[in-house]
C-alpha cells in the first residue's frame, strides 16, 4: 500500500497566503477591526491567526488553487492514496477548503493554542499516522523538517528554489511556479502610463514646444505621476481581489491569480508611491505636489469606496484624467486655459461612461461585487456618455469661435475641420461598445484600434496646419 501524501496549504495548494487574504478581507469590509490586531497577536501567533480568520474568513470558492497540484492529487487518490491536508492556517479554514474540494481524508490545522508550523506540524502528523511513512508536498524552507522526515519530498516553487531543495531531497515531484519578474511588471500596468502623457498637453497647446526646460519638467512630472499611479493600481488590485477573481479577464491579474504574493504587492505599492512623491518633492514646484496628492487621495477614495457609487465613480474617473492635465500645467508653470479644462472634463466623462457601458454590455456588472450598476441602467449610461462626448465637441467648437484662438493660431480655420473627426471618433467608440466589441477597458481598445490612430493623426495634422 502506498504511503499517504501530506499537503501544505499556503503557497502549495493555493497560490496565496490565507493570512494575508484575511487581512485584506478585514481591511475591505471592517477596517476599524484592524485596531484589535496587535492585541490578538500579543496573545500568541496561534491565537492571533485564529481570531483574525474568525473575523475575516476568505471565500474558499475564490481562492487561486493550483490546478496542476489538484489534478495530481486527485489522480493519486483515485489510485487509493490517502491525502491529508496539514496547514498552519486555523481549523475553520482548513475544514472549509476540505469541504469544497472533497479530496482530503483528514485535516490537520492550527488551533488558538497550537500553531501547526514546521516541527509542530510534523508532531501532529506523527500523532495521526504514528511511524507510518508519508510523502510531503510543500513550498517553503520552513517545511524542511517535514521533507527530512518524509520518504519523498514534493516541492512547489521557482526553478532555483526547486534545484536547491533537490540537492537535499532528491526524491519527489516538482511543481514549478511562474516567473515573477514579468508578473511584477504586469502588476504595475505600464500600458496605463499612456494616460499620463496628458501632462505634456499644456506645453503643446500653449505652443511652447521649443522651451526644453518645460519638456524636462513635464518628463519628471510624467515619471512621478506614473510611479504613484502604478502604486495605486496595485492598491486597487489588492482591494478588488475578490471581484477580480470573478471577472473573466481580471482573474488573470498577478495578485488575483496568486502569481505575486500579497505581501509583495503591499511592499511594491508603498515603494512606488514613496518614490513618486519623493521625486516630486525634490524636483518639481509645490503646486505639482498638490496635484499629485489630489490624484492619490481621489484614487484611494475611489478604490476603497467611491467605485461602488453609481455616477459618482464616473465623475471621479473623469476628474482623475483632468487632474493629470492640471498636474502638467502646474509642473511646467504654463497657464491653463478654461477651455481646455472644460473640454477635458466632458471628454473624460464620456470615456468614463463608455467604460461602464462596455461592462454592462458584456454582462459583467451582474456578476461582480463592489459595483453600483444593474443591467437595466444600460440605456441611461449610454445617454449620459454620448451626451457628454457631444458636449466636449460643443466646447471645442465654441473655443474655435472665441478670440483666444486668434492669439495662438495663424490659420484657425483649419481647426474647424477637426470637429467632424472628434464627432466621428466619439461615435465610433460608442458604436463599437454597443456592438459588444469594446474591451471592458476602453484604453486597451484605443491602443489597439487603427481608427483611433488615424483620427489622432488627422487632428494633429490639422492643428499643425492651423499654426503655420
């Protein structure tokens, strides 16, 4: 008869740490209870973990399980192997996972007086199996006493970690983790930095293209804003992890899928935000720092709360775009036109509503928590969004008709020809969304859309002609 397989939970059976999952769950739903956290852990790690999991049990249906590990364990169980779950997580969580998977013959887990980790876990296994040989599947150096006692060491981890463990424990099966550096880059969402190019708009529209000091200041502002924005995207992913796991595309994000540990995401968030703020403090005017803090504060409020409020969420999204334009003007000290800011607000309102409309058309809001829209809101969201887009065009037309244009453009009649291009681009995006062909992130769609590039090129050419 083959020996039983003892399986670790965190990082082995699931691609995450359930303790960090519980902390984030508590932060999302009852953040004031975090004040009690130090008191719980002062009574011991075992008691602290048990109390935390009692307050904030992760949803076992949504945890990122390692499919390759589950498939192997199921095959072994079909051949008569006994499978035992042994985890340092509290009993309640271990038993909930066992009920979901219907895979384990026994569950060994921590209580409020006993932390089943390392040698303590080995002792619990001996209490259950006596001197019966067993195989152990784990992912951490903490598991070394168990691999030493086991007759086969099954290892989950990076290629380097597996090689190192194999020198000590030559017998067993390997389950390789994915490369984390690429996942870290994806977590930062560098493609979203294209939004921060808005900091260069004040220089271009003020026709101060040859003043290289302004370009240098705008480039530093772009870098600072990108660092802070990436940190806040990480924060958003941390707070939205349960919703992302129910999303057909976002479930593959590094934190939701478990490619990146939650603790690493938290460190990365603080590092990026701190670097961006430090860069702004050291090199740019105080007004830019004000814009950056305004952006960061609004983004955090959006991630924690405002994204759940219908209409408010779109206004905040539009505001975050507009703040980028403000940040560019304040970083370079180029005066900002009221026409520009008004046009930006209405245009970005339209794009914000477009994002929500695309999600509604794809049927995502009926499946996702932390969203304030329902399927029946589709028509009204479309109306708000299209009217905002046409209001942006109207503001542009009024601007072209204003005396302010004469001061900047030698042949402003060319600007009139950009009006149909703006109308066409806005209606094109909304038509694509109506046909359910729009990505639920319009930015990703625009970055891959030839029509958007052609329209932008046409508008840029006409603006050059009007300046000659």
